[in-house]
């Protein structure tokens, strides 16, 4: 016999689709459970964490795995903060993200542009694109200089 509350069943349905952070799940549940109290939602989330169904570490792993090929560490960190992930957990994974930053940035630049800019406007366009993907100016400069070295 299933002794789970409707709130817990809904939460498990969400988690079956993809990993959610506690904040995301709380927002989704509170939107659907207008009659439930915040304490009831919190209690369900606590129970899910204790049983291992809700995990911030798995959310971080999923975000990194899906976003890394297309985005820089700044954008990934921003997304994790939006999801309500703890700062300490973000700080722990940041060195790993930064290790591969230049390689990822170069691959993205190569796929999108493939050649060095000829004008200042082109250079600005390439830099703005890379910045929108979450790369720092330092990394962007390194990508362009690495591309320049390979061209010679």
C-alpha cells in the first residue's frame, strides 16, 4: 500500500523527469499545492532528501554535463545560483570548470566562427558572442591569440 501524500507523489514525478534543486521543486510544488502549507512542502522535501531522491550534487553534475559543451563557467555558475545551489558546492566545482575553460571556449569559437576577425566590428561580434556564452574576457583573448598562432 502506498502511503505517500499527493504532494510527495507529484514531487517524485518531477524528479523522475529530471534532477531538480530543492528551490526549483519547492516552487513547482507550491504552485500546484495551494492548499498545502509551506511546512508541509518543506517536510516532503526533507523526506525526499533523506531518502536520496533529491540531491544538490546530482543537480550540479547534470547542469555541468549538459551545459559544459556550450557554455563557460560564468554562465554555468549563474545557472546554478538561479537554481538555489549552495555557494560552497559551487565553489567546490569551480576549479574543475576552469580547468577545461580554454579548450571549451576554443571549440565553441571554432565551430561558430572558425577564422580570425578581419575588422574591429567582426572582432567585437565574436567577443560579444563568447561573452554571452559565459566566458571571461581573459579566456576570449586567449582563444583569439591561440587561433592567431595556429593561423601562422
